[in-house]
C-alpha cells in the first residue's frame, strides 16, 4: 500500500483552523475544493498528464449526496486508453463508496481526491521525470506532490472562503 508523506500534517492544520469556524456550510466547502482543484492545474507542480486519466479521475462527494468530478460531463469521467472501461468502473465504484459512506451526516462534509489506482504512486514520485506540457501551453509544469502542494498553497484562501460562507447562528 502506498503512503502519502506530509499530507497528514497539512490536513491536520487545515482541520484545526476549520474547527475554529462555527456553522461551516456546504457551499464554503465546495468553493474551497474548487480552489484546490484549480490550483493543481494552474500552478507547479500540476497534475502529471500522460493520457489525462489521473486528471479525469478527480472527484468530490458531499454529505448532501452531491458527487462531481472536474473533467467529467454528466457524471462520466473522460478516461482514455486500453484501461478506459476498468477506470470508468473503478471511478464510479469509488465515488459511490464515498457517497454512501458520508451521505446524510449532520455536519457538512466533503471528500475530494483521485480514483485512478496509481494516483498515490504518482503523487509520491519525487524526482521522477514527468511528461511536461507542450511548449507554449498555458499549463504549469507537472510534478510529484501536486495535491499536497495545492493544499499548502491554498490553505489560507480555502480557510477564508469557508469562513466567508459560514452561517451566523
């Protein structure tokens, strides 16, 4: 089993800050996840791309039963290549598993991540020579620790957007 190093500390720090905000709303959590997702595309290190399947496997699931994936249309992630059918099946299975696990919880909860079976492995490949965007592309250089870097980089922005959407009792 692959282990993500350093991510736990980042999540604990964000969680500690969020606990200080009363009445967190789902809208704030969703807006925060959008900030993180966009950061993984717009800033280095960005999500490594070969066929685009890792990027397509992004998902969010909320305790209100909403499930979404950037790079998907009508809930169907756009996978390519010889493993397409397996990746689509895995994607729907994983998203469904998380949706069932958290649906109906009293407090707002959002889970986000990647369903590609190799996501953790690629995330932890520090020093790997990843395929880079074509010259002139507007995409940031790809690399390991893309998710962790986005969480660290956007921690304050996510905290502020969640705080701005918090309900007042």
